[in-house]
């Protein structure tokens, strides 16, 4: 495209709340064949809330939540923030933890009241030799409803399960339908478990799901799709999406997300409305044809 056409194009995009880094990004948008969407904060609002607590024998709901939230104080993960907020809502007295450690893509560990706490997904329980089977059925039900099950273990034993719910953005389903109508393949890419991911994907009409991806693995998944012949747009909001955004042919960040994601992307959707992706591709196609 001529510099003038690109200037006009990026100017129009800005009016639509789409910030385009350079002319190359605008031209690349037209060649995209597959769109990968991060789940949390991109398809969903990214503001999860505690939806339910199921306890193991010998534990009360408040005890389980107190240990979990105490371990998560200071956590920057949306799941951790949700648990702390829920504990505050119930006016539970949280205790200071020590030896806090985040396990990327799995959960956290900490010492609370002198007792070791491990909380996170099934894989984390397995790696700490915690028998999660008594609540596996409840976890499966939570996942089928699109909720994220968070197991809580204290002293190496299962204490309870917290179901955390995040709602999908009202416009996500429409955006997916429009992307498909443009002939694009739409994929979900998430660190969450397969069952929860599939339930959310079904809600918005996505057929292709890549779940249980560790933060470091997202860029590899983008590369794999590229190797299979796709020109890939990656859409994400988190720090852990940044390498994938940079690896994609077109990196699209959500303006309501992290600065790191925005810095790694070619395009930023200011309001976080996924329908803007369709508008950007549309605009790119028109900008390029105008000058030909
Ligand atoms: P996402 O792609 O949804 O941002 P992450 O890679 O951050 O996922 O985490 C993957 C999974 O690991 C989460 O769905 C959750 O089960 C577990 N997990 C990660 N961090 C935490 C945390 N701070 N507290 C509880 N569970 C966590
Ligand atoms: Mg996210």
C-alpha cells in the first residue's frame, strides 16, 4: 500500500478504537487464515469470581477459603485475586503467609499458619502427591459448566475445591461468528483445563481448542499452526501471551490487558471488543485494494 493509503487506513482504524503500529501490520491483516484467541481476559471478561466451595471431610467452607486466600494474598493472578476478594466479602481473617511460590500454569504454594498449602489444578495436586480423587467428580461438574476448579490441599491432604467462574464477554460469540464468516479458522488457546476450555468454547462457537498450555508453550503453539501452513493472528491480554503475540504474523492485544502484551503486539483493540478484529481485517482488505 502507498504511505498515503496506509495513513488513511490507520487513521480510520483509530476512529474505530483499533491502534495499528505500522503499515506492515495493516497489510498483514489481510493475509490471516487462522485466529487464535486466549480465553481468560480475551474471550471472557477476565474478572473471575468464586462460584462455589465443596469441602473434603473435616473441613468447613470458611476454613478452606481462609487457607486458600491467605496463600494467594499478593498474587497477581486473576484466580488468586478472586479468592482473596471472596474471603474479604465473607469477612474472613486472613493470615500472613511465608515462602510463597507461584507455579506457572498450575497454581501456588505457601506456608500459612505454619502449615503447607498447595492450591491449583489437578496436575499440581499430582506433582505434590495429593489424592484429589474424592473431589474429582465435583471438579468435572464445575468444568462442564465452564468454571475453573481450584483444588486446595493443606498438610499434603485435600481440604476442598473452589469453583471459579468468569463470564464471557457479551460480544464474543458474535465476533467468532463474523471471523468464521470471513473464512477464518478460529482457535482457543488457554492454560486452563480441557473440559473448562471446551465448555467456554462451545458457548461462543469455537470448534478448535488447545488447553493445558503452559505459559512458555503458547508461542510454540502459534509456530505449530504456522508450520501447518496458516498465517496466524494471535489475540491476548496477559504477560504470558506476549511471546505468542510476538511470534504470530499479526499480534493483537486487548487494551484493557497488560502493558507487556500491548508492547509485544502489532495492533491494540482499545476497548477489548473482539468484533474490532473483524473491522481491522475488513479495513486492511479495503486499504490494500484501494491502492492497487
Ligand atoms: P490462563 O491461560 O487461563 O491465564 P494460566 O496459565 O495462568 O492460565 O493458569 C493455568 C491454570 O493453572 C489455571 O486455570 C489454574 O487452574 C491454575 N492456576 C494458575 N495460577 C493459579 C493461582 N494463582 N491460583 C490457583 N490456580 C492457579
Ligand atoms: Mg488472558
